[in-house]
C-alpha cells in the first residue's frame, strides 16, 4: 500500500451522497464522500458513524439538536441515534465506519448505496 492523498482522491468523483472507499483496517472502512443538500433520516442500530469535515460546513440534524461541523471538525453519531446530514453547499467528508454498516441504515431509498466503490 502507498500513501493516500485525500485531495487527489476527491478529484476522482463528482456525485453526491455516494461514498467511495479509500481504505480498510481492522474490520473498518475509510470512505470519502461529497455531500450537498439533505439526506434522509436514518440510524445504524449496531454501528457508530464518524464524520470528519475536510471542506465546507456540514449540519448533522439529530431529533433533539443540530450539530454544525466546520473544516477540521468531526462528530461521532452514536449507534441507534437517528440523524440526517444536511449540506447547503458542497461538503467533503471522511467517514470511518464498520464494514457491515448500511448507507441508509434499515431504510431503502433511491439514494441507498449497497456496495461502496473503491477509488
């Protein structure tokens, strides 16, 4: 394996809400995603979800509050917590998740990704 340049990897895709796998370790996956607009309310029953903002500002709506993340900040959504990411402008994020996680939790939607493409 060689060094991964995150900025170069972000140049390889343009679609939103479609994470791309850039690495795996210890049953976890490292994903990059571009987000814009609103996602759907969902939760992950057995997995925490890590969001690190590389570029832009991301809001993660929870039922009781909204978390606002700026560049260089991260938030871990605890397992079982309903959440809805929202990006008014394009945001670049790094996600760190178990290999078993489902993109939209138990909800199947038009935006659900079942197998992440590796780049």
